[in-house]
DNA sequence: TAGTGGTCTAGACCACTGC
DNA sequence: CAGTGGTCTAGACCACTAC
C-alpha cells in the first residue's frame, strides 16, 4: 500500500465535502469507520487530517462540520473589515459588545486623554470567531454605546455618526497562541492559533488618533494575507 | 483525571527540553512509553502535541529532535535577511545555488529585459529550511554566478560587487501550502506549511528593478511577523 | 541490522452535547 | 438519554535511516 488508508479516506472526503455548505454535518468517526470498514482510529486520522487542512471543525459531543476559511488581507494603509470579507464570500457576520476587563491602553491616543474601552465579539456563520479590544478617545465619541448598534461597524459609526473622516492603518500582524482571556472569550480548543492584528484609526478632521484596536481572529477560520505594495 | 496523560507528558517534556539546544535528541516514542509506563500511542500523542507547538521535529527512521523557531519580521520598506535573523538568534545559516526549472518571470523587471533565473536553497541548523527563486535583469549583474559565492547574500553582492545601491521592498506575504516543486526541493513532510514572501529590489543608482524574488520558508521554522508601521 | 517514526486493528471508558 | 468526539491500552507490521 503506497498511500495510507486514512489519507485516501481524507482525500475522498475532502472532495465530497467541497460541494457542501459551511456548517454541513460530516459523518461521525464511528459512522465513517463502519461505512468504510476501517478501525475508528483510522477514520479519526482522516478527520484529523481534514481538520489540519481546515476543511472541517469538530465540536466535542456534537459532531464534525464543514468549515470554510476566509482570506483576511491586511495592507499598511487599511485593515479591511472582517465583516466585509465574510459577507463578500457569502458567509454571515455579526458583532456584539461584551463586558470585559479594562486593560491599560496603548499610548497612541495621547497623554491625559480620557479613554473608553470597548470589547466586542464577532460571530461568523453562527460561531464565535474573533474578538476585539478597542481604546477610544472618549471626548471624540460621546454616546458611542447608544450609537454603535445603529451601524454596521465601529468604523462606519465613526464616519457617519461623528463625521470624523476616519483613516485606518494596520500596525502589526502575527499568528500566535491566544492569550488566556481570548481563549476563554472565544472558547477555543487546545492548539487553536489566532491571527493578531493591531490597528490605529486617525481622524482626518481633528488630526488626532481616535481609536486603537487589537483584534484576535481564529486562525483556522481566517487566513492572514499581507499586501505590502504602496 | 482532569488533564490527560499525554498533555501532562507533553508539558513536562517541553519544560525539560527548554534547556536543550536546537537539534538535541528527544527520547523515542518507544522509550518514552517505557519510561513513563504508558502506551506507545500516548507517548506519541505527547510528541504530536510538541510537534504542533513547534518544539520538536521528527524525522522518520532517525528520530525526534529539539526544534527552534525564528521570528521573520517583514516590513513594507524591507524584507529582513533570513540569514541575519538566524545568526542573530545563535543559529547557523548558509545558502547554496541549485539548478531548477526556468519559470516565467514576473513583469516587474520591465519588458524586453533579458532575465536571469536563480534558484537558491537555504540551510538552517543543518536542515534545508527555505528556497528562493530570483529573477534578475541580466545586464545589471554580469558574472553573477562567479561573484555570488564571495558574498554573504545576494543583497550584499548587489551592493558591493555591482554598486547598485539596492533597496528591497516586500510586496506580499502569506502562509500557504507549498507548491509541489517547493515540497520536493525542501523534502517537506505532509502538512508542512510555508511562509511565502514576494519581494522586489530596486537599484537607486539605475532607477530600475534589479531583482524579483519569491521565497518559501518552512512555517514550522519561521514565524511570520508583519510590522506595518511607516 | 537495530532502532526510528508511520500506520493500523480491536477493543474500552470518559466528558460533553443535544434532545 | 443516545450519540459525539477525546483519551487510552495492548498489541502488530511497515518504511525508512544510520551504522
């Protein structure tokens, strides 16, 4: 036997699943083993392989499901909105504001500025997929908590509700192990990596920095692509 | 049992290995199983875990060895040399020119320019770790094959041997599955991802593009960090 | 040739999820 | 509650590497 059984199975499954929509149920390990007359561990190895290939995602106790990956393209000039990326690819995206610890703010907002901390969680295709912590200059965004739900994203709120002419710049990006708070917020299984992106939004109108945001995105759901062309 | 056996073993091993140098031998699966009185598959699961954490690397038939990871920081202005990164972290780095297919060149070099194709392989800590394909404007680098071995890198050759005042710009970076040619060149096992970086080097002296390079780096050996600050 | 990691079988018990 | 994925055992044969 040249190609191992589990890889034959994995390739075959991947091919079959290509036609399925994200979230579709994949046969369970026991069922797969029965169907193909192999040991459960062999069927499991095939699913392990597909999980590594980011084709499926598992939820203990509930099952294995087709997964999709979105290309998150970051450029120095702007950090593209994740919700745009997801919706453009036909997925569903929504965000909600959550409580969280008040963390020390980065220094980009300026000294002595009163800082508002905002924690948000993003849902993609019905799953918690990312979280963000934003630090904002309080005086530039009065009543933000009430204004935010009326807009698609924080960025459009800054634009439309406050007329700040926001300019978003990406600062730094890397793929890393999630900090404990993020792991808990997103309920990440072991071994899940995240894409970390730091960005800053300046206001063209006031000439000040409005917002600094740290984003953590499940790396199995988002693929980091960096475009550095000027 | 709260924490599974294989994780206890993995954490313990990781702690022990932290003091070992890159390349140090790790106990084999059979030996680990015997030492800790567990099944071989349990010992194997622990090593699987450490491989995913990029703490060890396996070579079938020869053993498991301590691995190290280097941060490859890319900025829009310049793509830092991998050999600098490795040597600064105390690792060993060398490059060699190899034969390879002549591939269609990107269009950045200009129309009608005679193009020289250069394939190089990089060795890190004694292992093939990356490969590069460069397209160069032939007329700007006469006798490059003879000049190259006298320099640390292609970049310094352009600088010192040809006085081109080179300026390197990173263009694009992503983490992806290796193309078959790269998989073969680097003898990559299944499931190994690579960091792909496209960069362009312009000559300040001539005002022309000297070189376009595509680099593929083992993602288990190099961690992509992107710094987008101006 | 001896030892390594890679694959595979036939079981078993568990924690967790959804109904 | 039944079904899911997660862990674990005790075996086995194989391809590959180093000596």
